[in-house]
């Protein structure tokens, strides 16, 4: 009998023999290949921009200043992001021109450009997030020399190596994962406070009502989160926590690295839609926190079931669409709703999460006609967006592609977690069903939750 990796490889090979990625933009779930249902190629970028990018994430670090070293075309996007969120005073750039690629002075360009920016700032930042790009990889640029020189010139500033290198998007760590790691590099080694824990790598504060927070605070623990730090000193106090918790998949790597570097314990507790997994997560949390008490999960489960039933009674057979930007586990949410009688008609995603193989198999068996629709396929630019009936969308891209004003305006889990997260999401679904939103105005704003000047 095969176990572990060998069993996974055998299963993957069997699936590959049966299914191949589709050239079409929409397919039934029974034909969806694992883990990539669509053939990669030319990509379309929809106007739904609520997900956070590296500029938004960088602004979470109090007292930081971002500097990008790249060509004008790459600079355009990040400059506009900083401008839209009215954060231009915390953002600068050094422009690379064509001659800089051949004159052998790239290192000097970066060093002198960054030095000039810092000398001209009215107040020097505590942290400099310095973003290098793809071209620096191509040229074999001596980044170590650049950072050593800058640190010697500006000993009071903390320089953090950051990357805007989309060439790495398909293999290895993505720029998103790298930045969620880099944001915690300034944290120094400090004596540990056994009554303080961190939530690492989120873009949104975790809801106070989540079991994660209520268990910790009831037992007298302080919960630190970069999204809630008022200043640089409070941010540095995260070094004193004895336990790091990652709830967002793309934050797992960074939380693991921080835990190893500073000698902290680590738990990965993703937002799950399976009651048994939530129970296991809560048990592991309580185990790591002396004095914490396990809640009565049977009552929490009953509350979820009651609110799910109330939500189903309200929306009835209204067709539902969901996209992959709303929660990290799209298939888990889809399975939860379908298993409770909701009429989920279509999901929008370009890939399936490696964490959701079990849900993938369940949906293939129990929802073979569920439509899987790409979001970056070129044909999506002319995808029909004029429904003849009411559609309830969960997520911005689902709302845009479905052409509906009834949608849950949330990205990246929205700070939800555990049983409370399921209940709160149901409340959002009810509100979306009952209330229209201005989809065209809302989805084009970059970085949901950030300030927007448009």
C-alpha cells in the first residue's frame, strides 16, 4: 500500500491520464483537471481590483517607506496604487532607463538613487522597503553589495530586501509570499512574553468574535497583529510573542521563517469550512496556550447550521456564483453551500489550491455540472454579463463577471475565521441578497479596505 508522497504522485498521475487542462474559458467541474483546469497562455486582467498588491501590504508596516527600482512601465502600476490610497508620502522610486542595462553601473544607480531619496525626505523612515525587480535577476546584480553599502551609509535605518519579480509568479515563492515574509524581518530577538501571541501575514484584522481571539483573550493572552499596530514600537513588540499563528495560506512561509529565526512556536490555522478541521485547529490552539479553555464546539456547530438554514430559506433557489479571491478555500466554501442546498451555479478560478484535493473530489462526484470559469482567459473580456435573472455573487470578480449588483464585497477572507467566520459570511450573504451595491464603482477600487481617492 502506498502512503504519503508516493500515494499523492500515483493519484496525480491517474488524474492526468484522464483529464487535461481546457482551452475553453468555461467547463463543467467533471471535466476540470487538477490542479490547473485551464491551459495557460495570454492573460486578461479584469477591472475587479479589490485584492491587495505589494504596495498595499507594504503600507501595513508602521514607519516604513517603500522604494521601487524599475522601468517606467513597471513603476506606473505601483505609483498609481500609492497615489490612489493617498500614501504618496511613503513611496518613492528610482527609474531604470535602457542605458542602465548596459553601462555596468546598475549597483551604483540603486545605491545613489536610494541615498538621494533618503537625504531629501523631511524625516527618515524607520524601515526602508527596497523593491528590486526582474531585470536585477537577469543582470546578476550584486544585491548583497547594494544592501551592505546602504546599511553602512544609513545605520539608523532598517533596510529590507523586497521583490517585484512577476517572472517568479509560476514557480517558487511568489512576490506576495516573499513580502509577507519580508514585513517581519525588522523584528529583533527579544525575551518572550508567555502571555502574548501573534497573528502573522493577514491584510485584515481578525474579527474579535472569532474563536481564535475569544479563547486567547479569555485566558489573558494579548493578541498582536501588524494590521492593528499603531506605531513602529508596537510593531517591534511582536518580537516578544512566544507563538505565531498564520491563518492565510500565503502567509504560512513567512510565519514559519519568523518562528525559526526568533525561536517562536508556530501554528497554521487556515480559514476552514469543515467542522472537524475547525475543531482540530481549536484543540491545537488550546494545547499551546496554558490556561486556555476549549469551547463547546457542539453549540458552535449548531449555531452555524441554524444560520446556514436561515440563509438558505432567505435566498431560496437564487443562483449563486463565487470567485477565488473572496476566501482562500474556494472549493471548501462551494462544498459547504452545495451540501446545504444552495444553488451554486458557477465558480471563477484559474487554479485549485493544493489544500483542497478532498473538496475537489467531492465536487466532482456530487456537483459534476457545476461550471468552472477562468478569470484570466482572453475570452473573459467578452464574457456575457447581462443576466436575465437575479444572481447572488460572493466576491468581486464573481459580481463583475455575473453582471450583478447583489454581491458579498470581500477579499482574502476578510478577517473571518472558524465557526464565527462561517456565521459572519452567512450574514454577509443575507445582506447581499437583500441590498444592491454599485458594482462598477466598488470593484475598480484597488485594495479593498484601503483609502481610495477615486
